[in-house]
C-alpha cells in the first residue's frame, strides 16, 4: 500500500504534543448525540504497528465498511482547537465570534457523518471503521463527536516499529524521526496516548498486540468483532493474502482459504528480536528512550 503523508508545517509538533488533559478539559463540553454514524470503530496506534492490515481485515466483514486513512479529522481538530478554542501561541480564536462550541462540534460531526455515510452507502455496509493511526492523538476530540465510538489500540514491539519507521524516513517521510531516539520517542508518545484512552473510556477501549494478531488472526479478529457486537466472518481473513506493508516480511502473506478456524493454532511464527542492522549504539539509544514501555509490554526483550 502506498503510504500517505500528511503535509502540514505543524505536523511534527502535532505528533509530539501532550494531550493528557484533553479528556478532562472536554468534560464540560456537550457531546454530539445525533447523527447517522453509530458506534464507529477507530483502529489507532503508532504508524507501522499494523493499523492498516487490521483495518482492512475489519472492513472485509459484511457489516463493516472502510477505506484508506481518512486523515481529515486532523484538519477539523485544527479548526476546532486552534481557530475556535484559541489554543495557539497568540490565543487567537476568531471563530468564537461566529459560532458556539456546541454548534461547531455539531457541524463538524455532520460533515464527518456525510463523508463516512457516503462510503457506507457505496459499500452497502452499516458500521464504519477507520484505521488512521494518528487519530490516537484525537481520541478526546473524536469522543466528543462520537461518544459511542470504539477504539482498538494495536501495540507492536517498539523495535519492529522503530526499524520500520527508519524505512519510512528513508522514503522521505520526515515525521518518522531523523534517528533511533526520535523514532523511539514517537512510538512511546503515541502508545502512551493510547493508554490515556484506556484510562478515560475503558469500556470502549480494546488493546491488541500486533504479535498476537500476526500469529493468531482468527482468535484476535473473533475477539475484536465480539467487542463490536459482531460475529466472526472468514472474509475478514482475506486481506492477509495480500502484501499490506513495505518492506514486506517473508511470512506476512497467508492463503486465507487454508487458515484453520482453530483459534489456538498459530498461523505464522513471529520471531521477536533486535534488528540485524542495528549497531550496539542503536540498541542503547532505543533502550534509553523506550525502556519503561518495553518493560511494561515486552519484559523479555533484553
């Protein structure tokens, strides 16, 4: 799949921003209750963690619709946060003279609904799923627009993420970070943003390990669909037959027709470890930044 780059001068700052207090600040805002889109699913996480393939798998379900990363809610966030709320260096909030907070949120919701519902109508589906990884930063905002939204947070071993981000950087995607420290910090920041979602809306948050999804796709997809109130459908395995990321590892692609329905049988074997091309210094820099998160999720990495 061709990788999408969001071209914004402030995007690098955006990826590093601290949104820990947004859920608390937004408690006083009236959430949008009306709209066409009900219980949308947002697959979020650090880029290069498997959001794309998981999103495509869910969108292969007879009831779930989806497409490429939608991205536009990041523009809507900028309009709401910076131009309406005045969260910028000059505290400039001209839109507050035009429209109330409640009205601007309802208008953004209506615009968003129109985009998502058109896709669902085209695909003849009734549940929308979005796999824009950056929306992990917008969860408090999305929660205002869609107070019934489900968030699937996919977490991958930071070594694999950072190594993959290195390939993205070489292809010109500057947001991926210029060195190991930057890329590890991006992974740490975004995973921690996901944990912030868990802390505030635990009933609508589900955590998935990329490694589990890789090895036990039937089991993990069954659990995710159950979380969304749906039954497993074998069509959701079809995207695993198509290369979904670059660079593609040798054993990524599966023939979905040969995948067993046994949830406890691994379909692929994923070997975790240090990237072969990393130097001792690279490992040290990764540990320096990512130690706490690796100890929490991958304690056997050393």
